[in-house]
């Protein structure tokens, strides 16, 4: 915009060169502001991708990662209730183990359970959350990024362009004794950029709930749902040369929370506690050799500690788990011909798990991932293809370890822009989930002879985006998919115990639809509406003779969706949001006793920004669960009723 104004100023004396100038004069031209719509990223991608920016999440009243991901089509967030309840993500009925997570481009892992608890991440310092399903268009990524059927990418807020210190302080309070201050700092010092973030959160988590258990109605108070959490993060980036950058991150997290447990009959007592500590540091180096070749490499060290305790009838119980991880990755990208890009990525991870359980195996896992990928674009057509080689080796303290896992995994996607605003896309991904160390070696139930859980999925979709008169934009995506999961790992009852086995097969058939419409009046008035809908049939086809054959798998609704309406005015921002989940079953045997009722969660958000002496004050008020329903995402784990939250942010 400023460049345009400068260009116009340069043209002014040239247009007057043939005229007689009698005296010097200065002409001032008003700044020209050009505003338009950006085509959504999910419309341009060859596979389904959904995103939420920092400003999107603020205006919609989204405060945690689980709430953000619930807005995406094809996603089920398993929420165990309570203020600090654990949250895991299931994509298209594949299971949480098929969902990967990256944090600023580096993988976040958990070799013990294979699932990342997303409640540990805050959104205060997050600039973008995205969900990619299938083959990623961007082939300039690590090899491990290809190992999941779906990938959640979390990007934090980066440095600023000027050299002034930028400080944001936020204070939140709300229902259930919530108190959460946070501090975010950024500053650019010549070639060095510095960023720091810290936050604290506590809540007693006590709320009343009403739950129908059979013919009996329970009205009780939810206890043992308290939480205390601290997070800290330090970021540094240094511009070594015009083409080389070095980034370093250190992260710390501690949590002490109660696990409220299921409400079975009228027993609301729970003494389960979980303490977590996690620290990691990572360094990323990137070199842009030229327009045709670049490379990046990263190293990460991660340490996780958790202690679970309970007081069952048999007496006090305590288990401690420690994970150590060293992770290395390097990626080379080249553009040898016009329209053709190639990449080669090599990753290595060393994981060790120690447990205080009797006869613990304390396994060590060494993993190698090698990925070759290509991207080709010609005219309105583009295609991506990749081949991933996985080699995993294990050893244990005593006894025999598994034989390891070795497999090739192909994937491809393509897109055709058949009309100006209309695109078709098609993709396939063959991937597998390595058994977790718990599934292989957990005392009593582990099985060292497990095979990987294999997933094959096809995707066919269409996207549309059009801008009308520069003031109205409509975008739409629709993706149908078909897939199979074989050798599904489940717990199977034996004569006197349970054991992990490859005993499941699942078939998926579904449709994901998302839409967005936005209307602008000038620079100060905007109305936008977004929606997502998922239709999913994920059936158990393990045993044709079983009573549950072709029944919907557990905790997977046929219908789910979300909708939001946002009004932006010069004085106030208002948003209304609703999340809907249809009926589902607690087991694959779809009988009335296992049925869970559908629910809808309504919420509203009001926010206003004030300018005070070149500083910014932002006030936001949220009311959630307007219907005051103690619905259940997981059976016997009632969610809080109507609750509120007030946030005040000061940007210096």
C-alpha cells in the first residue's frame, strides 16, 4: 500500500516535465488502502486441510486446542470432562494413534501411549492451527510428517519487524475458580529475534451435574477435577546470513490434576491423580542455497515424566513413567525443472521408556524414516507423490523384544482446476501405526508379537471459491472418502486376563463438507458464517458371525458438525457458535443399552478493542453451553453446564 503511494509520487513530476514550473511545491497524496479477499488455503490444496488463525480463535471464543479442533470436519475430540480433562483426537474413525502433531515444524511424540494429549497446549502464543488429512502438498518437510494419516500442525507467534519490545499480558478468570495469567514478549535485535512466553492456570473444577443412570437421576457435584498448570517457552532466531537462519526453542510444562473418573450408578468418588512434567529443546537450521535448492535440519531432545496415583479398595497405588527421546531430521529440496520439485528426508529417533511396574520391560526403540517425494505442476494440473520407508528396532531389559517393524508406505494426491473457481482433487494414502510400547510391553496385557495397524484411504473431493463484487466471498469444500483399517489393535479378553491382539477390521465411508461466506461493508463492518458437517459410517467388519458385525464402531457418530456466525462492527465483535454430535455407541454392539444421546453445545462471545496511548486493550467475555446440559462425550463423564470466562489483554 505504501509502495503504491510512493510509486504515484514518483510519477507526478514526470507527468509535469513539459510544463512551465513557476515555483516549487509539495503535493501530498493520501495513502491508498486496497482490501480484498484471500483465497482460503483449504480451497487450493489437493487434499483436505483446515485452518484456524490466532485472530479466528480469538473472535470465536476458542480457548483450548480441543475446542479449536472440534470446528474441523471429520474430527472427533475425545474429552474426559472436567476443567483440565485429557483431550485426544480421532480423525475419520481411525483412532487417536493415527494422528500426528508438529510444534513449529518438529514432531511431538509419545512412544508410550502413541497419543498426544492436546490439553497441554495453550493458544495464547499460537498463530495457526491446521489439520491435514492425507498427502501433504508441501513436500519440504520431515520424513516423520509422512507417518500419520492426519497431521495437526501448531505454529507459534513469530518475531516482529521493528526493534521495539512487544509485550502482551493476559488475565483470565471464570467459572469453577479459574485464574490464569500469561505473559508474551517479542523483540528483534538486529539479526537476533527473541521471544518468551509463560502462563499459569489453576481451577478447582467443582461443578454440579445431573446425569440419568438407567431409571435413576443423579444430581451431584463433580469432584477431583482440579488442575494447576505452568507453561514456559523461550524462542531465539538468528539470521546467520541472508540465506541461513538458526532457530532455537526451549519448552517446559508441569501439571498436577485430578482425574474425576466415571460416574457409575451414584458413586462420584475418585482419588485418581496425575502429575506430568515435560521439557524439550529443539534447534532448526535452514539454508536457502538458491531458488532451486534448499535444506533444513533439526535436532530435538525431549524428557517426559508422569506419575499416576490412586487409592482403590486394595490400598494406595502409584506408578511412575519416564520417557527420553532424541530426534534428528534433515530434508533436502530441489527444483531441477520448471514445475517439478523433489525432496529427500531422513529422520532418526531414539526412545527409552522406564516404568516402576513389576517386571517392567523398560524398552528402547530406534526408528529410521526415509521419505522421497515429488511435486509436479503444469497449467491447471498438479500431482504429489511420496514413498516412505520405515525401519524400527527394539530391545528390552529382560526377555525377548519384538522383531521390529519394516514397511514401505506410498501416497499420492492430484488436483485439477477445471474451471476458474472450481477444482477437483483425488488422493490415496497407505500408512500404518506402529504398536505403542504400552501395547507391546505393558505388564500383564502387552503382546510382543503384534503387527502394525494398517490404514488405506481414498479421497475424492471438490472445492469452490468465488468473490462477488469484491465485497462477498463464498468458499466450499466437499470430500468423500473410503478406507479400511486392518490388523486393528484391540484388547481381547482371555480366560483370566485381557491381552492386546490384532483382532479388528474397520471399514470407513464418509463425507466431509465445510463452507465459509463473508460479506463486508467498507472497512468496519463484516459478517461471516462458517460451517462444517461430517457424515461417517465406520463399521466393524472383523467377524461376519459376530452380533456386532457391520455395526458402527465405538464413540463414532454418524453425524457431527459445527457452525459459527461472526459480526464485526466498529464498537463490538459478536460471535455465536454451536457444536453438534449425533448419537453414538460405547461399544461396537449397537444396542439401546450402549447408545449415547446426541447433543448440541451453544456458546456466544463478545469482545472489544480499545486504543489507549498507542497501546491496545482487549476485553472478551464468553458464555459456553447456553443450554446448561451435562452432555457426555465419553460415557459417565458429564461435561460442565453453563459457564463463563472473562479475558483481558493489554498489548504494550
